[in-house]
C-alpha cells in the first residue's frame, strides 16, 4: 500500500505540473496576440505627417502660358516684308538693293554682329520705322475655334500674344518686359509696351475674328517708341 507521505508528494507534483501548463499557455497566448497586433497596426503614421508637411510647405505657381516665340504656322499674323538670305549675300548689299540703311536692317532683326548671318535665314524688313504684320484670316479663324474649345487660353490676353507672336522683331524675346498699355474690347484693339535693354517698343494688336472677352488677338505692327 502507498504510504500517506507518498500520496502527498504525488498530489504535489500534479499541482506543480498544472500550474506550469497554465503559465505556459497564458504567456504563449499573450505573445501571439502581441505579434498579430504588430502586423495589423502600423508602427507610424507617415500619411498624416506627409499631409502636414504639404500643408505647411508654400505652393509656388509658375506661369508656363508662353514658353517660346511661336513659329509662323502657329500664329495668326506674320511680318509683312521679309527677305531670305542667299549664299554670298551681305547685310550692306541687301540694304542697298532695297533702298534703306544697313542699321535699319540690323535694328529690325536685333542683329548685333552684321557678319554673323546664315544662308536661308529670314530677315524682317521694317518700313516707315516699324515692322508691319499681315493677318492670315484662315489661321486666325482656326485659332479662334481652338480657343473657343478651351485650348491656348493665353491668346485671349494681348500681352501674352505680343510675347509669343512677335516673330523676334527688334530682337524681342519672351523674357522681356511686356505690359498692357490700353485695350478696347468694343473696337477689338490693344497696345502693349515692351522694355528691352533700355529701349521701348509699341506692339499694336487687333481681334481679327471675335471682339470682346472671348476673342483672340493678332499683332498688326511693332515699332520703337518715340
């Protein structure tokens, strides 16, 4: 027969085993819950930080309405009088053949070095101390349709049109200072002043198709301000 002392030892071992088993199950369950929580819950909230940064950072708007002087097929008007340089031509010879001074030719084209001209280069000829433009009605009508459909909205601004469509007359560039001097929407006319290297020029424009706020503009002349 089992003695009373052995029974006590036996039941004691059973209690110890039960306690160890319960402790192991408890800590395993707690460890598993922590692991699952860490997978579901992100460690940080980068989205909130990003939104905060975007809100605090100043927004800079850069106008890209006009980025270059337009080519002939992109504008409604072009210089009326031009000359294409031929092989062997000189600016002095071209000026003499057309009855004006070489300085008038270099000024109208913004040429600083008369010796640096190329065969095939198109020169603008000024008449009466100004460069006159001819409006192509077909191009103007097509451009007006594009603008009516939401394209080229800057063509509704005479200053931006003067900046883009001046064909480089008098060496004008898009980086020069173009300022609206006057505008008459009833008559469809406007004047823009340009400052370049201490000199001023007047660009006159008209609305060839539609007059008013929704009409495009076209250059009719560019001349040095007197």
